[in-house]
C-alpha cells in the first residue's frame, strides 16, 4: 500500500516537477520510509517553489533533527515560526529540539508558548512536564503531566513520566496506581515493573518488590540496575545466595558497577567466601581504591 503511494508521488513529480505540493508529498513519503537524504532533496525543491511555506520549513526542521543536525533544524523551525507565529505545533517541535540538547529553560519557554496558543495540546503539556522533571521540578512536572493525561487518558508515555514523578515526591500510592494503570494498557514494559518494585522496596515490602523486579528482568534481562536492586531486596530478606547471584550478574552486564562489586565482596565475606572476596577486592582496588581500603579494614577485623 505504502509502496503504491510512494510510486504515485514519484509519478506526480515526474509529470509536474514544478509542483511544490507534489515535491512536498514525495519528500514526506521518503521521510516516512527513513530515506532522509531523498526527503531533504525534494523538500528543498518544494521550498524553492514555495518559499513562504511554514509547513515545509517545519518538515525540514523535523528531518534535520532526526539527522542530528541541530543548527539546521533550529534555523528551519525559526523560519516556520516567523511565517506562522500562531502554530502551536511548530513551538512544540522547536521546544523538543531544545530539550534534546539540554537547553531546558529555552524548552520550557517554547512549550509554554505552544500551550498559550493551544491549551489542549497534549504533546506540549507532556513535553513540558518531562522537561520540568529533568530539571528536578517535579511538582511542576506533575501539574503539566496531569493536564496532558486529562487530554489523553491512555497515553503510556505520559503515565510513565507521571508515575516516575510521583515516585520522586514520595507519593508512593499514587505512583503505584499509575503504574498499575499502565499495565492494563500494556503489560510488556519492563520499567513499569521495576518502578512498581521500587515503590514497595522503599516501604520495606521487599517480598513484593522481588516479585516485580523478577517480572522486569523477564522482559529486560540486560538491565544491570534492576539486577542490583533485586540483589538489595534479596539481602533485605536474608536470601544471601540469591543476592550474590544478582550482584554477579550485574557486574557481568556492567563491569564498572563498583557499588555492586563492593556489596558483593561484603557478602562474600559475610558468607565465608574469603577466596572470592580476595579475588574481587583486587578488581575493586583498580577501580575505587578508597572502597577497597574499607574492605581491607573489614577483612582485618574478620581475621
């Protein structure tokens, strides 16, 4: 179906190469197919034919952004906004570019302008909420994300960000409720299970936390942080052999995870695995000499 449509756009351009709309349609079609160089070629032709088109500038901004060319993307977004300053979509796209580059203050200002123009723009609220969260302003993030959710109640990305923000402000019950709502929409997201696990772990309900960490690992077995957190939960419930296995797995996945290595050595000592402890402490000495000194002191007290 898409190939037929693409072929039709190609024919349209061959028949009418000076038709800006035909060039624009073909450029967008190539963009959807991930053929960005061809997309740029035809959009640039379209722009020469229709130099006052804000829509073409905006599309060029999107493609340059996808090619990790922020300067070119920025110039095109600015041109789009100068031609059509009341289009909220252009501000959302420009704000997203700022946020991706770590320019959070500029992003917030730009998203705010989009909201002024369109108070029901879910993406503007969602993105400004995510940006507030990145700056540590979680209460502002929650307000924006709750507004986004009122517009799009089943947006998984909004729900995930909102659940994480509730977690940051220690609203654990709200966080759990939000994570559980996500699971009703999509039960295959590892981060949702690990988020749920953390809400229980922080309240010392480690058996429940373990069950959720395990579900998260089933979906994403290569996340070292999840293995680390599961190891801690096993420690808290005196399941030391399982904790050792998880710390070892964590280090296999992330060789420089020194906190996991430190905890593992402590467990080796506590469970009488002195040989493993001595072998591991040399690795720790290379990576974190100060932590290794702490281990040396512990070993000396146990000999």
